[in-house]
C-alpha cells in the first residue's frame, strides 16, 4: 500500500561503491542531488548526473556503480492514484532539471504532506527515458570529466589552451553538447563535490574548500541557489 504522506529520505553512497544486480521491492522516486552513478537494468546502461529525477517501479532489477565523489540521493514514495493503480510502471529518468525547477521542487518535496505530493506529481511529469543523445568530441569529453573530477582546480581558460581551442570555442561547444555553459557546469560540479564530502562526514567548511569554494558561506549560497536550502538545513530536513 502506498503511503499517502510519504516521508523523503536522504541516502548517502560512498565513492566508487558497486551494487550488484538487486531488486527494489517498493516503488519510489529518486532525485540525485549530488554526485553521479552508472546504472544498468534490462533496458539499457546509462550514466546519471546530479539534477536528474528517476522513476523506480516495484520489482525493478538493476546494478549500480557510483562515481568518484559518491552520491547524495533524495528518495520518496510516489503519490497515490485515485483509482488505486500503481503510479509507477516503467523506469525512466528526467533530463538534468534546470535550476528554477530544482529550487522550487526540493523544498516542497522535503516539506512532505499535500505540498510534497503535488511536487512528486510534477517530478513524474518531468521524467522521460528518451533524452537527446549527447555527441561530444574526445577533447570536450575530457574537459567535462576534468570538471567533474576536480572542479576546484580547473581553469577553463587553461583547459581550452591545452585542448588547442579558444575559450569562446570551448564555451560554444560545451553548451551545444551538454546544454549548459562550462562555467555553470563547473559551479554545479563544485556543489556536487562539496555536498558529497559533507554527507560523508567532512565538516562543511572543509568540504567547501576542497570543492573549490572560497569558504563555507560561498558553499551555502550555491546550495541555496540550486536547491532553495543551505546544506545544513537540507540534510536536517531529510535526516
């Protein structure tokens, strides 16, 4: 029976953790707040980045390998249907949700109750398992990988120079391939890393510096801009 007042849960996954094929007994929705993972199920193998929401129906069997920073995932029960039928039938993932949607949806999901249910319906509407394919040259994929692995140490101008490209060319190519400018992607990657480190027990001030933020206040502002809440309150609400 689906809980009519679902309580969101924040799950933390260690860097590089591998989960062999397993079955989910209960349907749920997931929103990847930070980090990344590779998922394989009966349909396909895919890489899931922060900011994507997923539908996980009852009985889903999949294997998961988490990225080098680990992951922070918000999970919650699907909203109940009036006719009693399952709200989730097929697995699917949304594209990376833009900042305004994340900033509005996450606080509502954490609030729970009627507001949380309405937000969960919106997450369902945003999920689509047919994202546009990403086509990126090897040099551009290398830039993206570097931004994910060490966003605080990455100079976009230096990366463009090493790739033999002009900084403007890098910006245009990155936007065309990934739907986001490299500077915005770098900021999101810094937040991913800081949230993952903080979730694993590193104090927020140290997590902020490791990820490339000037200080903890900078980290707090970035989290509030993307998710509508500072990291401390985000973790407390979903404890």
